[in-house]
């Protein structure tokens, strides 16, 4: 006895059209998702916000998939159960029909002491026709109380009895038209048909009501006439499932016909629809919860970002007050990082503004002094009585002009440092070669040091164990060395020495510029790096130095990721032997 050839359980040879369209839509997005995968990661792992958003979406999809799988499994279980019930019911009814609804043929008379005739029961059973009235009576008793429809076919596939047209009267067969069906679909009907079509796919064959003499067109009837109970699942024009099973009507293993039992359209769909509505009610509750969670999630994202945007807008418009950026760094996610970055940026912006204001004030103050002296000398020159006084006034005017020129040059240089350092690119350089080349060129080009007998040397007594390589902008780094060496020469006595040296300091490289002058007062070790500060010997005090050299040098080193500091060099007794400037750069 063969199993039921269920079409709905066969494997799909191709994807349904709607699923193929969805696949074609989703596939182009996959490449973009791969490209942005690294952007969603922070420190080698998915960020907090990414995990949170993905979790909400995955949860919603999981709930949807669980509901679909549950409804599909529920529908498949209903179909299997209905097939089993129909088969059991059909076998009982077929047995009753075989015994009670067949017409007996000629009776064989056995003569005593005569020969016993040979009767082939199988052939006799096969030749016995089915009595429609008896069959109708049996079907009326056994089928009409149920929701199934029974059709009895003879061996030629011609219908004998159809329970749909059996009258409730006694042994009367009536052929009445089926009740008219309402073809108007409600919105709920259309929704259920759409959902059923999407979930069921396109491999369920359509149901067609055939004439009474076309029973062999039903696959299950053909199977039953071969003594093989066969079931099928079809779909009517309203999208409703109809489960049918045909069992053979047998007597003495002879097939006398086929009994086709089928469910009414919408029988299974009504149960599935009720279950689907229950699932939809659950989905409704989950949707409300999901919306509330989404609003909460949006609040944890949108509200802080809005506060940050409003604070940034206030920073842009309020020029006379300082705006505090909200602090969300305790969140430890992208918004926390954004808050910390904006706070640092705003703090740096205000620091730059303060520095610019102080620089402007310092420039105005430094320019005012030589201008005042210059104006006084010019006014006095017109009333001077003798040539000696006029000559002194002309010298003052020349010194003031020189001082102004030096101030303007250094101010322009200081104002360009930030812009140039941000555009230029630092490259790895062997600092040993840079120092050796600088000392050689400085000795050849600076006459002031040789005139005073000051030697500028590079200490190479300790050979390096590894190259001193750091990333610098060579032109600006050379400017720092020139400023420090010029400063050291100006403070060194005649016949003194300026020594440059280089050494390792952990992961850093230290370059020292040490003179043999009087050193630096301890309270001025940081003051000397302020703009326009100068504390020089009398010959160099007026008009020749702007007080910006050390400030510019520290500014350059900080832009290179290093530092510039000052200390006093001492001997074994603790006596100061000169000033020492230390350049520190990270080694590469």
C-alpha cells in the first residue's frame, strides 16, 4: 500500500517568484554591508550601539520567523492529521460499501451428491455492480454528519454517488445545484490569501471540479483503482486548501470502485486563519513592545546627539561666553566618544582663541615700545641743536627700525608655524646625520661664534648601538637647532663651547644643546619659553632679539609630537656650568 504522494511535501526545485525578487534586491546590499563592516567595529569588536541595534532587529526577525514557522508547522500538522482521519474514515466506509452496497449475481444451486461447482470469488466480486441507492444510504449515515465530501466511482471512473447531492429523504437520490458562493472578498480574506500564497509557494496544484464521468482525471482515483490509497492537496480559486484521499472499494481483493473523500474549501484554512490571527495578536503585543523599545533606543541615541548639536550650535553663535559641551563619556559607546571628542575639540578651540588673544596683546605691547621710542626720537630730531645729538637720535631710530623689522619677521614666522606644520609631512630621518651636517654647516656660516672663539661641537664619543631615527620635518627641525645654538652662543663667554649630543632615553631620543654660560635662574626655566620674553647680556639686549625664538622652537617640537625643556648643567660639586636644552622625540 503506497504512501500518500503529497505535493506540498516535495522539495522545491526553484525559488518562488517573490523570494527570487527579494534575493535579487538583497544581494546588491551584501557587498555594501561587507564594505561597511569595518566601519561598524571599534577596537576590533562591534561597538555598543551596533550590537544594540542589531540585537533589536534580529529579535524582531526571530519573532517573525518563529511565528511563520509555527503557523506553517501547524498547517502541515493539520493536513497530515486530516489525511489520516480521511483515510481511516474512507477505509471504514469502503468496507461497508463493499459488503452492503453491491448487487448479488446469480445464485448457484448445489445438488446433493452432485458435483460442487467451482466459483471464482474475485471475479464474482469484480463483476458485482454497486447499488447507488444502497451506497447513498450508507453515505448518508456515515458521511453527511461529518464535514467531508464523499464521491463513489466505479471501475470506469464514472461517479455513482456524490454525497453533496444526497437528499435527507429515504433512499432518494436528488441532484440539486450547489449553494451559490459569495465571490466578494473582505480585507481579511485578501490578507489571508496573500499570506497563504507567500508562505505556501506556487507548487500547490489548483483544484478543478470535473464532470461525473471524468473521475479517472483525478490522480488519487486512478491510484485507488489500482488498490493504492492516494491523497492529494490542492488549492481552489479562493486560495483555500482542499485535502482529498481515495481508497479502493474492495471485496475479496477485487476492486469494485473508488471512494474519494475530500474536505470542504476553507476547512483547514479556517483553523489556520484562527491560529494566524492568534499569532497576529501576539505580534501586535510584541510590536507595541518593540515600538516602545525602539523609542527608548532612539531616545538613548537621538536625545544625546540633539543635546550635543545644540551645544555645538551655541559654541558657534555665542562668542562672548564659554559653552560647556554635555559630558556623556560614561556611556562608553560612540556617543560617549563623540562627546569626549567634542569636549576636547571645544577645549582646544577656546585655548587657541585665548592664545590668539594673548598673542595679539603681546604683539601690540611689543610693537608699542619701539614705535614709542621711534616717535620720540623723530620728534626730538627736529629740535636737536648740535650734530652729536642728531647723530645719537639717528642711531636710536635705526635701532628701533631694526627691532621692528625683527619683531615683524618673528611674529610672521610664529603665526605661520601651525599652518605649515599641519600641511607638511614628517618623514623618518637619521638624527645623527642631521646633527653632524648641522654642526658642520653652522661652523662654516656663522662668523659671530668664530670671532668670539666659541666652538660648536657634536659629541660622538659614545658610538650608538642602533640608529637614532625619528619622524621630523627636516626644515623646521633645523630651525629649532639653529635657534637653540644661536641662543647658546649668545650666552657663552668668549672662548666657550657649545656641545650637541644625542642618546637613547627608553623609547625616546634625547638631543641636548649645552652651553658654558651662566645658566638659567631656576624661576625662569619655564618663563624663557614665553613669547617676547628675553633676558640677554647687555650687548645683545636691544633690538637684536624678539624673544620669540624659544617659543617658536617649543611650538615646532610639540607639533612634531616631541617636547623642548631647559635645565642647568652642573659639575661634580653641583656648580652650574651652563644651560642645557633637551629636545625629546619618539624613536622609530
